[in-house]
C-alpha cells in the first residue's frame, strides 16, 4: 500500500512540475520562471515588430530575386 501511495504522489508532483515547465516552454520563457506572469506589453510589441521586420526583409529579397 505504501508503494502505491509513493507512486501516486510522484505522478502528481511530476505532472505539476511538467505542466509548469511546459507552459514556460510554450511561451518562450525560462523554464523555472512564473508561468502565470503575463508578458509585458513592450515585450509583446518587440516580438511583433521583429516578426514584421523579418517578413518585410524576406518579401523584399524575394521580389528582388525575381
């Protein structure tokens, strides 16, 4: 009975730690940071601007190659 109790507790703790790390990996944050902390608006804006800049560069290169 004691072995089953340890197994269940290990599964629950492993599930919680894995969920914590998985959420952070999904948000491109350090693994042990707080997954409930909302990213700052400036960080979101930087990400969107960088993506737009990369897309514009790619489109310009593609149009010049043709």
